[in-house]
């Protein structure tokens, strides 16, 4: 039997979902590919090079025959801290241009939805590598995601620069009253032999080790890192997060950020 291949980003907030496959009971059961960019995992899934991938939810509207693995996600109910619009002090009303970290298509589309749907404005959009100094030199604001965004929002990066940080989930919650789902496991198979919910549970039982592994690189204390992973990030979507995901996909289609509004089909667990 072929060993299943899976892909996920190497950001700290995905670590609880893949810890089992790297260090725990699932070790050796899969071939795992880790990459900085969530969008890269979506490409691998679309190309048929992996059996399952943790990908931005907007990929569900682009990949033919894709199915979501229910019950497991990377999302947030109130604030996320690692997906942010950053300025040199300007308010949202003063933003005329934004440099976009295109590592995650979900976050890029969410930024455009917030401005078009809720703020009623259309800034100039510029794609850019995730370098905050270069991004803000080219634009009024920067969309930053992942651990670089977490370092900025936590005040441990930036060299003393007085950045203004707008948390995208806080903005979404303010205007919709709903939580948000950034990424879910997806597959193009009808059923998966991998119990990704069990892998999540094992990873969450080892948050101390995960926090210790990432804290130093980001610049947070171990306790602050653990708080982020346990309080800001939600790995099991509740009804408000799922409603938020459906609304997000509706708005993405309305604003022509996806080719059409596709329904979401769930994959089964092969016993």
C-alpha cells in the first residue's frame, strides 16, 4: 500500500495539526511536505501530488473535485493576531494602497472583502514578499500573515517602529458577528484513511513542546506562544466559524474573487 502524502504550511499555528505525523503516534504513517506558504499546499493538492493538504479555504472554490475534511481547521473566534493589516500609524480610512503577502489566498481575499464590502473603498493592491519594511515603503499598509505577523502584533519585531496593527478576525467579527476559518484539510478522494481529528487532538496535548519549539524563533515567551496557540487559534470550527466561512465564500463570489460559488462537499473517513 502506498504511503499517503500530505502537505501543510510550516507556520506555528499549523504545528498542532501535524505534530502527530512528525513526532507522535502518526510518525511514519505519512510522507509530509512542509512549506512556508499555505498557497503552495493548495497547488500540490490541485496538481494531484498529495492525498490531503491543509489549504486556505478559498481553495475550495478553485480546485476541481475537492472535498473538505470536516471538524478540523485553523481559525479564530475573536482575534487571530497572525493575520494583520499593518501601517506606520495610519487609520484604515487613510489607507490608499496595500502591499499583499500572497502566501495565503484566503487572507488576501478577506482583506479585499473588508475594504469593498464593509469599508466601501478600493485601495491599490500590490503583491509583495513578506518584508514589512519594503512593503510599507511601497504602500500605506501591508497585509502580513503567519509568524511574521504574530511577531509584529506581539510587539517583538519592528525595531522600535510604531506600527498600527489591525487584526483581520477582529475586523471581520466587528462587521459580521461571526468567527473565521482560514484553512482546512482538503482532499480529492471521497474517503481518507487518515484520522486528522485524532492527529489534532494528539498535537493539542503537546502544546508545551510546540510552544517551546517556536517561541524563540518568533521572539515570544513560551507562555505567550502557548496562549496564542490555545486561545487565539481554534482547531475545531464551531457553528459561528462555519457560518463565517459560508458568508466569506458568498462574499468572495459576489466580489468576483472566485470564479463561482461552489458548494462544499465533505470527505468521509475510511475505517
